[in-house]
C-alpha cells in the first residue's frame, strides 16, 4: 500500500475487498475537527453489498465530515467506476481529488452534504512529521492490513463552503482487506492520541473466528516505533443508539468524553480525554459493531446518508 512511504492510490483491490485512506485533524484551538475517508470498494456501502461485491471500482466515494461551531457538515456520495481515476500518486473520485506530492497530501474537495444539501468545497493539505513505512496485519491470512502512513502530521484546512480556515494536528492511515470487513470482524475500537512529540495508537478487535487482535504502539517524531504494554480497558457511556464504547487508559484514571462526533446504529466517533502511559491527551476514538452492520435493517437505512451517483449494475 506504500509508494515512497506514502499512499499507493492505484493499489489493486480484489472482488469482495476494500481499500480506504483515512485522514483526521483537530484545530490548534480545539474548536474544529475534520475527517476525510477515500474508499475504493466502500466497506459500508449497501450498494456494494447488494451488487454482490463484484467490482470494488464501481463503488468508490469520498466521505468528509466537518465538526465545530456552525460548521457541521457530512457528505458521502458513492460513485461508479467511470467517475474514478487512479495513478500511484493521485486519486480522483467524482469532483474531488487526492494528490501525493513531495511527501505531502493535497486534497481538493467538492462534495454535497446530506441529508441537508449544502456544499463542501475547498482545499486540505496534510504534511507528515514522519513516514514510518510499515504495515500491520490483523490476521494470519492478511485479510486486513493497516498502514499508519503519517501517525502525526500538520493539517491546513481552507474551505470556501462553508467559509472556514484553520490549521492543527492530524493523522493519516490506510486500511485494506481481501474480504468484506464484516466477514473478518465482529467489533473493533481504535484510538489515536498525540502526546508531546509522539503519538499513541490503540487497536482492539474481535475477529469473526473468535480470536482477537490488540495493538498499542508509540510513534516517535523520528518515525521510530515502540510496542507498548496494553493498558486496562475503561467503559464509557453508551451512545444514543446504545452502542457500547470502551477505551484503554492508565489504571485508576478517568476517561472523559469531550464530544460524540458521530452516532449511528453501528458506528460512533468520539473525542476523548484520557491518561495514556502517564500523559493526558486528547484522542480521536471510534467503535464499530460489524454484527450490527450486517443487519438488513441497518443497511436499508444507509442510502439516506449515502446517496449514489451512477449506475449500480454493469
């Protein structure tokens, strides 16, 4: 998944598989946040599932979410293969484009938010502090591979719609798999936090075969990686959809829920404050129930947030 230690946007995705690049950022004053995910073979697409997952390139999208005072918007329009262009260093999905150049990521966003149709248009630039150039497999067969491309970075957000400009700390990774995500996993939680000059990333997953996967890693500003002992698991309040949330933190410490950014029947994204290996830090956190996602009822709800442009079957 890496080209010059960055994303390889032309990576082959097999039938039934998926590939995504994930970027998040938090403004220096903590007033604004953003996540952007570019999918090839959209893991959470009901259209991909209904089409039998035969052609991942026919199910691509850019998911962008804005958070903050009067700036909240969410877009995820799926597009067919004739709206997708890929090279090793660039990915165009519809009117939005990601370009990797000179060790940095430049994004031109032009999407329509849903369910209230409002434009999200502007530029985003992500500059890594370091590029570790490593991958981690979550099972022996390579069914899911995680690549922390830039565990710590700087981000500059300059949007025309909505009118918004800020800079802050960021994180950028990639995930890929050879089978539907829900076939390999039942549940997972993930968190990333910046502490001083380094970053801590925590992964806990329950596999469909009954096994588990757990990672606790520290990434230094130099790109050096250190495995860390697992911290105790803390239980947070359930979401409005009664989705359970857990987060590892130092023994005896309290995990504070600063904000629930996304709350859906099968997925939640939150901003937490936690003590991690002796230092307090703000953390992006997500929890995902793939048992819930498999439900036909849940999948039937998704088109209301994930419209599709272009023909479904070819």
